[in-house]
């Protein structure tokens, strides 16, 4: 599991500036790993995630939500939103 995360991390980070479409199917198991993988992917427009519930948590959704759209008291740890160009998000559990 840890090896998969590191491999994905290096692959995605290697092409992060050009990546616009990403599908992850049962290869990320924790929300913190998914957040780390998505941090440098600022041009991503389409994201598909098929994962266990441990990867698709409220923490992930808070990081995908622009700060101005968050409800009071639900601010992320940083002001940067993950995947600011995201247009489409497809989820599967």
C-alpha cells in the first residue's frame, strides 16, 4: 500500500503541470495520501476517484472546496484549494 502511494505520488508530480484528467481506481487508501497526490495538480479539470471510504472523507472535500464557499467553522488548514481548475468530479465507493 505504501509503495503504491509513493509510485503514484512520483508519477503525478512528474507531470503535474500538464495533467488535466486523472482517474484513480482503488489505488489510494487514505485521505491524507490523496491530498498529497493532488496538491501540485493545479491544472486538473476532470478527476475520477474510485476508493474506499477512508480516502473519501470530509477532510478531502474541505480541501477541494474554495474557501469562500465553506460554511462557517469548516475552514481547511491552508487557504489553497486542491485542484482549483476542477470542473468534473466523479466518485465511486
